[in-house]
């Protein structure tokens, strides 16, 4: 499997080569640029820094100036005020690269792959970093290898008592994004840079590549651990040189071994004492596969944890072990065929016509071949893949039919919603929630969840939308929140009665033939109770207008696992550690 190294470098405006917007936008050409390829550069945003400052801080500066009674305290030009000061940098520049000039040559498949990887990174940068305003961003394709220049202004939004309610500060911006330094030798800038490199590695895995480690990675050791390691190395070197061991040396080795055993025993005692009073922390992951991997490893190691809706909870004393497990996880690479299916699903559900569907696929990096059989090839793919070979339901004719069904479904849902509004029907909130879910999905804020994995994704094959519409069907049959609550209470009572009955029979060592029917009935009631509980919780959220927002919050929690270290939040209070 192919590997790419990753490079993420942050520069300050005040540094000699920290940021050069004119160079990035090719206002002048340096010696290392190929002018014939400059037209291929991709500009994501080109805004002057002065305009960006006015857009970001114009209102805050005006409000601040109104409060100042002395003219000398007023700020005439906030950009000049920051640039000429010595407390904050007016802007920063991040240079991002996959591979290098040695491994990514122009015109090769790896060159096109690097371009795709950089585009993936840039697409989510602003959403991932809401407090870092990107005013200029460009991908250079006219140098030795593709790379990104991202110029941004860090800002805070939490008002200060005496200063601006919104102003420039890298430290405050990153803290607002959740990068709060702890007593581990890492400040908020280091934590943020690590999270961006993790995002780059995630993009590699998603596109079917692995990361190439160009440098050794040494874990941090305490002073005692370091000294112990050095003592061991010295003894090993002495034995290699002499090839014999004297009686005195044997005694010293035995004392050293006993000391190590004593230290290990003391460490075990401290760990057991810590486990008794260790609080629970929340852990959540960007993908279900990673979460399943970590939980499986914890089960094998006998470490207790409590599974939650979008992750799990474990005691803080196991944090180091969980972090070690996380570091050993590597996402399974996605094949070109699987990636094509996923991209077809994503584009099909968002398209408004078949030509729009093909255009969206092209924007995802595919070359489209239309003829007897519709086929596509990604920039870093070796050959075209026929849609029909993905399954009969992925053929051109089937996709056209599914697209027509999609558009008809949306039109029918809109008509039902308007009718429910007119009649003031109780299920209007359910229909509005369905529309809100669909809009959130179309705008890439919610992930794909299919009912039938091997079929293309459409609204009738969407697991979440199916749950919402099932509730709508129940309301149409006369169900209400009160009836759902009564049903839940009844099933809870039945479960408790059956549980007591089963425990009574077991205490009497009853015949298995007597016990089994009770167990079967209990399992059946528990299944019905779970279904009723899920329906009631969903109905209450929908009626309160929080269902879609809760889904978005869960997605944010998973995404946040790549930004804020796991275990950052207390499981009992939900309060993050300082």
C-alpha cells in the first residue's frame, strides 16, 4: 500500500519567511516556479488582510471607540494597531504538504493523489477551525510538488472587560476551540498542530493510503525511567565488551533486578489505589470502526467501561492505556470500488438532475466515461470502473430511476408538510424534522447511514430518515406522547414482574422447562421496551425541536475526538477539565 509523508508548518507574519501573501498569489515569480504551470494553481480564497480585518473587527472596534472618552485611546486602524504592536501576530500562515519533491513527481499518479489529499484537507479547514479566519488560501501546482498556503487571522469572541469584544489572539482563539493546555508540557499551539496532523493522517486513511514516518517517534519518559534505561544500556554494553561476568557483577545485577521488582510492585499498589477513586471520562471517536477496535481491546485486557450513545466512558486511571490502544489503530484502507460507491451515494442524494450528479462526481476527482456503459476513474486510480460492475442497482438506468424517485419523494414530503401546517396537525413537527435532517445531510453536516448497505443511498434507504418517518406513521395511526409514555411504563412494570418471577424460580432451583418460558417472555418484553424507549425518546426530542441538533452535536463530539483529546470531559458532569 502506498505511503505519503505529511508536513504541517506554521509561520508568523513577523518571521522572515513566515507569511508572504504576494508570493502565494503569484504577484511575483521566484526562481523555483514553473510559469507554464502557474495557471493550474487553485485559489480557494483571495481577500486582502485589510478587508478581512474590517469584516471581522469593524463592529467591535467601533463599539470600543464609542466607550473611550479620551481620543488617544481610540483605535483608528485595528490592523495597523496589531501589526505595529508587539503582543499579537496580525496573521499566520500554514504550509501543508503530502509527500515531497522526491516522492511526488509532476504528471505521476502520486502527484494527482497529493492534489486530491490537499483539496480534502482544505475543504474542511475553516469548519474545523471556526476561530481561524481564512482570508487567503491557494494550492501551488507550479513548484516541485503540490502544497497549500493557508493565511488566516486568529480571533476570540468571548468579550473582555476592558478590551474589544472580538479581537486578535492566537492563544484565546485556540482555547475557544477547546485546546486548553494542561500540565503535560504542551501549550494550546502544540495541541492544535498535533490535531491538524491527525486530520492529515485521517485523510490519508480515508483515501486508502498510509502515513510514511520519516523520523523516529520517541515516547516521553520520566527522569526515573530515563535513568533506568541508561543504566540498562550501560550494563548491556559492559557485558558485550567483556563477554564474561564476575561474581560482583552478578550480585549487582541481582540487586538491580530486585529493585525493579519492588518498583513494579509499588506501582501496582499505587495503580489499584488510584482506580478506587478515579472518576469516569468520556471517550468518542470519529469512526465507528475505531471505537469498536478500542472497546474490543479493553474487553480483552479486562478494563471496565460503559458504552454510551456515541462512545464510551472509562476511568481516568486507564487513560494512558486507552491512548496507547488508540495509537495502534489503523483504519482499513478503502478500495477504489468501495470509494466510488460511497462517492456515488453522496453525490446521488444531493443531485437535482443526472447531469448535476455527474458534475458532482467530477468535482470529487473522477473522470467520467459515457457510452454503452457508464464508467469513472479517480485521479489516483489505474483504470475506469463500470458502474454496472458495482451491482445492478448502480447501473446507469437504475441510478436514473433512483434519482427520479428521490426528487418525487422530496416533492411529496414538501406537499405533506404544507398540508400538515394548514391543518395544524400534530405530526407537523415530525415532517419539519425530516426536512431539517435532509437539509443537514445535503449540506454535508451528517454522515451516511444506510438501511441496506449494498444498495445505493436514497431517502428510502436512509436509516435515520426511516426512523423519523416511522414515528410519523405511528402518529397518523393515533399514537400520542401520552400513549407512548403509558406504553413505556407498562412494559417497565412487566419487565420488573418477570424479573422477580425468574429470580424466585431460580432460587427454588426450578426445572429448566419451567424457567425457559419465563426467560423467553422476559427477553421479548425487554426487546419491546427498548423499541418503545427509543420511540419515546425520539418523539420527545422531535416535539421539543432538538432531534436534528442532537444528531449534529453527536457528530461534533465524534469530530471533536480529532481536536480535543479523549477523556477531556467528565462523564458525570459533562464539564471539561482545566
